[in-house]
């Protein structure tokens, strides 16, 4: 695929990309890599700054790393700062290159219309219903080979999350760092800038699937790449049919927030680990089967309603 793009729709008229002939999809993927680098760079700088104020000897590297590992609230504030500055504000900034000043809000789908709240209800329902399917995909994911260093990194991350959610009076902080912030910042980047750019370059379904896969891979959680990618695809589809980021934000918040609430009420689930040796009881299989069928049924109903709402006399657009 050429780096240059000529057939840009009216949401990019007058944009910097249009004037210079760049392919929106390629530039979005480049931004994904740049954002990853900048996000980790911001996190590293803030981590060192925070650790310097929390240890007696700033030259003691082991002490610095120990602080960042044990002070989970510091870690999550660093992560939140990176999400806001890079994922949200950074994506809003690069959108200025992808769309002209009069269409940036529509480009990111930050609008609310009369049908948005109806889709919010659908999104919340789908997020709740998706739990059994996501669990099943997590179990399947356990059969994929994972490099030892990546598994150890994932384990360290899980331990930090478990420590945070296992602390007293942590519910609201968990909902903020794990629920609210990602539901806004990640949606602006993945379902806002990235998905829309991919749509303009390579079509709707390619954009939905590819943006979902990028979302799953971006977390660097190979042990959860299947369920994360599936959620990314689900959120991307909700964004497209609703033509708004708000429903996907709501679904993301409900899913992540639901995990936080369940973990604080039943902290023992944080110690449970799915692996290739996990034997699921028959009751779990019944719930999974019911959940998968129900999710597919609801998506089918939603898709039929969406198709019925699209005017047949005019071509379907994403504006």
C-alpha cells in the first residue's frame, strides 16, 4: 500500500494530510508506534521523578525499582498521566493533521445526536453480556505459547493491580484509574483517531478488525491478547454503528469498572489464573455457551436495526 492517499472524504478536506497526499491509515499506524514510545518515555521520566522523592538515596537503582513496584498508587498515577497526555491529548493533536478545523469533532465522532443514548444502552448491555465470551477467549489464550520474559512482565503487572485492588477503601480510585481514564483516553485514540483513519484508507470492516487487533496487541499482554482484541473489535463496531465515541466509552467504562467492583467485592478472584491445565466445570461451559449465543444474537439484532436505519437511496458514509 502506498504511503500516499488521494481519495479522502469531506471530513478531511483542507487537512494537512490531504494537501501532502499522505495515507491516513499508514499515518495512524505510525502514530500508534510513536505513542507507545512516548507513553513509556513519559512513564519512565515520571517514575524516576516520583522515586527520587520517595527514597533516601536516589542513586540506589534497586531502591528506585522497589518503590515503583510497591507504591502501586504512584504507578497508577503515572499510567493515568501518560494516558491523558499521550493517548487523549496526543491523539487530539495529530487529528489536527488528519482533518480540517471544521470537521475534527466529526472525524473523532465526538458528537451526540438523538440516537446516541439509545446506543449507549446497547453498548452497556453488550459489555455486560460479553463477560462469558471474554472469559472463554481468555481460557483459549492460555494455550498460546508465551515468551518467559513477557509472562513475567504480565505477572508483575497483575501483582501490582492485585495489590491496588486489595487495598482498603480503594474502590473509587480503582474505578478512576482502571475504569474512567482508559474509557475516555483509549477510546479517543483507538476508536477515535485510529479507527476513523483506517476507515478512510481501507474500509469499514478492515478498520474495525485492525483497530481491535491493534488495541489487543498494544497492551503487551500476550496472555490476554484474544479477549482484549475481541473487546477492541466490539467497541469498534459499536462506534461505527452509533457514529459516536460515547457508547464505546460507556461500554469500556462498564467493562473495566465491573472488573474493579468484582475484584474489590471478591478479592479471591485476583488469585485465580487461567492456564492450559485449568479444567472448567460443566456449569461454566453452560454459562459460556449461553453468553456466546446471547452476544451473537444481540449483535445480529443490533446490526439489522442499524441496516434498517441506513437510507437505501444514498450511499452509506461514516460522517
